[in-house]
C-alpha cells in the first residue's frame, strides 16, 4: 500500500461489516505496510540513484555465460553483513550497472544505508569538497554507508587537477577506509591491468585492486551488448514499418 487512506479503511469496515478485531487487524497491517513503503522511498531518495531498476526484467538467456547463481546470491545481501566487496566487470552494455542498480533498491528494502554514484560523479563530489572546505565531511559521508555502489569505473574522464589529493588518492582513501568494515560494490568495463592508466597512478590503482582482491566477490560478464541488441531490434522494427508493400507485376 503506497497511500495510507483511513477513510477508505473505514468505508471497507462498514461495507464488509467487519468485526472490531478484523478492522483493527487490517488497519494495523495497512499502517505497517505504509511505514515500510515510506522507509524504502526515503532510503532510495537518499541513495543518489534516480531510476528504480529491478532484476524482474533481466533477460538471463541473453547472457548465457553469466553466472546467474552468483548474481542472484548477491541479492540476499549477506555479503554486506560480512563486509565483503563486489567487483563486476565486463564489456560495455552487458548489464553491469543494471545489476548493481537493482541491488541498490534491494538494499533499501533490506533497510540498509546505501549510496550510489558513478565513479566520475563521486570524484567530482569530493573535488567540490576540496573547493569549499567540506572534503573530510564528504569523505566521511561516503565512508559511513553500509553499502556503497561505485558504478562505471572507466567511463568518463577523471579530472586531472593539481589539487592534492588526486582522484586516485581519493578512491584509494575511500576504499582503504571502507576495507573490511563496510561493503563497496563496483562495476567496470576496464581490464584490471588498465586501472592504473585510468586512475593516472599505477601504484594507487594497484593498492585499490589489492584490497578488492582480498574481499571482493568477482563476477565477469563475458558476452554481447544488450544496447546493441536493443538497437538491432529498433532498426528491424523501423525497417518493417518503412517497408513498402511490393506491387504485383501484371503482365
Ligand atoms: N540481460 C539484460 N536483460 C535486460 N536488459 C538488459 C540486460 N543487460 C542490459 N540491459 C539493459 O541494457 C542497457 C545497458 O545495460 P547496462 O547499463 O547495465 O550496461 P553496462 O554493462 O553497465 O555498460 P557500460 O559498461 O557501458 O556502463 C540498460 O538499459 C539495461 O537495463
Ligand atoms: Mg554501466
């Protein structure tokens, strides 16, 4: 129930000639469901993710090499209790963000404190903290949550700035502070060997990956791009609608 409508409940009780006990039971159940739904919305609102995704529409058959059991096991969120991390890698369009975005909603349903950010946006947020003197406060806020999802490491340019700390330092500090005390789930379309170049610091990238290697559940998606699949479907549909019916040649 998304709306708590007392009037509707009283109307139901009158029309159904419900006993006091039935009426109170139904009212309490509705109030509890309303409270839970509101709490999920509140958590989701604070997560930083704008659009809700679920695994309901995920086409498993499209990615036959994906370890479905390993992905589904993430959704009981027991890894968060163990402070394990998740590293989800694979080529572009293979569903990495879809999976971790669905996990954000599930974490809200489990009443966990969760935050989501694309890697470039997280780094931008911390740079903004350097500019206005709130760096440490922001870093603490990113460290505080039980589950932090850092999406799309490798996509978008990390700013190269002279300010200290650099983007690589920031990510290292964040991962180091969270290491073994809270869970971080990351998606990346980069080969691990390319992280140094992307972060602009091979030593710090190595240190980040070393921590992840110790605690991360690794899932790689070796398969085709679902975006390409959708594009092909669209192109096929368009060519069907633009196809002119062939004229019969009458001799
Ligand atoms: N197996 C799937 N079933 C249904 N939808 C999918 C599947 N895989 C991906 N999608 C959809 O395809 C689009 C691209 O997927 P997604 O953004 O998760 O890819 P990605 O692996 O994160 O790619 P990138 O590395 O470019 O960020 C999204 O709209 C997503 O919902
Ligand atoms: Mg992605």
